[in-house]
C-alpha cells in the first residue's frame, strides 16, 4: 500500500462544475502539499498546509490531521484547470531529513 | 513568488554520454535542493537531497556514482547523469527549499528536464 493515496485517479468534468480530489496518507507528517503539473511537466505548488483550510482564488485545500486526509476543491472549474494534481506529504525534521512523498496524481480534464 | 529554473528543459543524447542538468534558485537562497525523477504515469521519486557545501544524500537504490550532484552555491545545484543509458530516460525535476527568516519555509519546483537517451 502506498503511503499516499489519491482518488480518483482520473476525473472528467464539465466547465463550471465543483471538483473534489482526495488524498489519504498513512504516515506522520509535518505538512501536506498540493501541486499542479501541466502537460509538459512543470510543477507549481498550490498549497502547503499543516492544519485547517486554505483558499486561493477558486482553489480550496483542507486537511484533517486526525483522519490523515486532505481534499483539494476547485470551484467553477475551467478548461485551463486541466492538469495532474498531486498530493505530497512532508515528513522529517528538516535539512537532510526533510522528505516529500508523492501520490500518483489525479488527472483532471475539464471540458468546455 | 520564488522561481526555480532548470537548464536544459529537454535533452536528447546518445547512450554512453554524460548529461549535466542545472537547477538554479533565481531570487532566493536555497540551503537544500532536491532532485526527483518521474517516469511516465508514475509518481515523482526523490533521488537525492543536496545541501550547499556538503555531499548529497542519496535515496536507496540511486547510484551516487552514476548521478553526480554538486551543490556548489546557495543558488545552484547540478545533476550529472554519467554514461547515460536508455533506461535513464525520464523527467528530472529539481526543487529548492527556502528557509525564511521567520522559520516559514516553502519548497519551490523547477520546470523539469526531459532526458531522452537513444
């Protein structure tokens, strides 16, 4: 079993729909990242959170430390949101002990 | 926001040659940089962690003599794939960890380098 599990693996939506991507992890973490990877590979960090909820534009990320679960929500989805969304958990105390473990990603396709 | 660049963005080389990939933090100092590898439809996998001025720490299964990492300054780390073979073809991504003065820290990712070994 992977330490970081994402669901769904693939998601197709119509423009305007509300999107939810889930991430569950099995290890103790100090923080969780949500990343976006566009075709061609470049990665953008969307959120880093260790508790509660963060919002940036149409994106919302939540985390429940007790349940070891995080969700990424996209409101009013748009075709330009089409990308792979990756959950990564951070463990370690810092410096050379710091490590990110990645989920396999969720491929989101938003159709016009 | 902070920017991490990689050069080249893609490279095609013959089997047996060596390829150097540069990772630079453009507007901040990075005491720690990370090198990841991503095969098609797979997760990013950490290859090694490099700290400025010291030897890199390699993950299990990653050959340090094949993947040479040099973190010569607080803004530059290089990954050299020596004697590349077709199985080394992959997408290589670096990231840099900024440790802020207030202990707030973030990890910034480079755009990646696609290596194809013929």
